[in-house]
């Protein structure tokens, strides 16, 4: 009975997804809801998004049918597992709505994390939580008060991990499919205790496969944030349900391995942005799929390589689950060895080192051969700009030329509706070509009368060009000061907050700028 229900749920979800996806695609075309090409995007033409709507409706269709039909699995859901209904329909609906809003209007990181935190809290309150861990040598460890933060961190982390891996045609959907298959088979091995996990993952597997018909390279629609966040939420909740059936290392390892690729890619992305001085939530081109494409692989080849890694992780997780602890160490060692061999066969480190050398050479050429001429050209544009927007545009071009990772400008201005002068602006490079320890420089913007503000630079340290780049950054500061002296002559006293006196001007000059 249960096997037939799983198959029926999978096929129904697949059918609904395959039918709804082209409908959503047509609506996205009609209302021009596109993922536009950009400097950090791989695709070269506008692609419809909002595919997550089709995935979500396809996922919910078999679940709703079971609740209406009320066979044995339906009664299991409605009578014995009401917390799962709350988590899936309540939390999943909110996450889907957040993703749709983000795809259409755009949501900032604060809003997204706030909603995700609230939904994760709801999931915890209805009883789906990580309450204990099984640690080798320590036995069962009850988390107690730590259960709440760990549960929330897991749910929010998985949601964003799937979102971040969504960078190539069919990548996030394929990676999620392998994770779903892992959890489904793990549920089968749990027997009756895993019936609910099997049912829900069968629904999600069908929804993903139906969507992959249109999402695999060359994609005609993207899942968007609506899809990646919704799929991530379902994976997070179902992995908690799967892990809660046991307290051994195996129970923890299965969902970790199932979601290994997106989770580790996210961890490395956060560490990379900290190391290079970029905002944690900024986009870059340092993800694992970008690295593989740097090796010369096509988009489809890159996705297939990552599918292979996911398949390896799936096999490892299932071996762990089937044999319990007996082959755990051996399976993990085999997985690590195979990944190590793959990396070295691809000569990944050598290629990365060569690309890094090429990028440093390109930066040296830009700074030494073209830097002064380009800065002078932009300097004339900045000083002669007829608006602050024009001056800021010139500053951004200078920052690109110098390979700056981030540039922050802060002005000491009074509120003035007539001038509408933005007092804080930020430029963040669309891609990080060189990943080294970050250097920082603060350039004060001042003349003998006023402190206009300051420019803060963050840049990857390259000893061969750093002295020259710092000199050019001071030159950029002079251009900004000349712009204010020219464009705001006679109005500076009313506009700028901090005025300099002759004595303080000399004192400030002796101190010099902050430089680290």
C-alpha cells in the first residue's frame, strides 16, 4: 500500500510540475519577470524565473490529495503527524511567498533572514526539532536549551545553501534531487518509522524532476528564489525528521552528506568573503561551479561533474545508513579519497595558481600601463561632473581599474532636501579576481576649510602594485575634493557639518590617513 502511494505521489507531483512549469514560464514572459544577464551571471539572455511556484504547487498536490482521500498515509498525516502539516503548509507557504516577493520586487537580506528565522521558530514550536545528538565516545547528548538555536541555524542554513548553489542551469534542482533521493532511501531503511519522510520526499522528487525538463541546460526557466528557498525549507525539515529517527553518528551523517555540496559551498563562501573583506551577503564568482568553469568546463559539463559529486555523497550516506557504524569510517575515507583524486586529476590547484598569476599580471598591466591615464580621464569627468551621481560614477570606474573589492564613501552633510546629496554610498566589485589577504585604506576628503567626508577602500593585497594603487586612491580623494570645491562653492558652510579651522587643519595633516 505504502509503495503504491509513494509511486502515485511521485508521478502526480511530476505531472503537475511538468504541466505548470510552462504555464508559469508564459506568465513570466507576459509580465517580463526575468532574471537579467549581468557581470556575475552566467546566462547571456533574460530567462523567466518564478519556477518555484510550479515546484511548490506540484509538491503540495499529492499531499493535499492524501488529506482528502484519507487512506492510510493520509490518516497518518492528518491524525498522527499534524505538526508536519503545520510545518509544511504553514512554513512552506510563508517561505514560498517570501521567495515570490523577492523574485518580483526584490527583498533585502534583513527581511529574508527575519522571515526565515520566524518560520524556523514556528517549525521548532510545532515539535520538529533537533533535540539530541549522537557523538562517538560520548553517546547520546541531549541539547536542552541549545535545541532551539541549532534547529533554527540548520533550517536557515539549508534554505540559504540551496539558494546560493543556484548558479547554473539545473544545478540547484539536480543537487536537491540527489538530497531528496538520499532522504527517501534512508526513510525506507527506517521501515514504518520512515513512512512520512518517504512520502514527503517522493512528492518533492516528482516536483523537481518535472521542473528539470525545463531547467536543465539550456534552461528556459529558473526556479528563482521562490524555488530555491522553498526546496531548501522542505529539505531542512525533512532532514530533521530523518535524523530524529536515530541518535548515532549515522543519523547525523546522512542529512549532512545528502546536503554536503551546498552546505560546504556556503561555508566556504562565507569564509572567502570574510578573508577578502567583502560583505558576507554580497554576490561573487568564487562558488564551486565558478571554479570548475574556470578550468574550462562548459556549463553542462560543470553541472554533470557536480552531479557526480552529489551521487558520490549519496552512495556514501546510504552505505553509512545501511551498515550503521561498521563501515562508517571506511565509507567516509573512500569518499574523501575519491574527491581528493578527482581534484588532483583535474590539476585544480595548478590551474587556480596559473589563473591567479594571470589575474595579477592583468592587474599590474592595468595599474602600471593604463592606470594613470585612466585615472586622469576619470578625474576630469569627476571634477567636471554636473551632479553628484556623475562624480560617483567616475569614482566607481576608478575603483574597477584598481581592482578594488569594496569602496565606501561617507560624507559629513546636513540633511538638505534641495541638494539630495547621499551621505553614504558603497561600491562592491561584481567579482573577486584575486583572493588574497585584504588591505584597507582610509582617505580623508578635506581641504583647508572643510572635512567633506572620507573614502574607505578594501582591496586584495598584491605587493607589486599596492604602493601605486594607494597613491592612486589618494588621487581619487583629491578629485572628489575638487568636485565639491567647484560644484558647491558658496554652499559648503550650509551643507557640510564639519568645518576645519587653520590650527586643526595643520594638526590633521600631521596625523595623515589611516592605512593598514
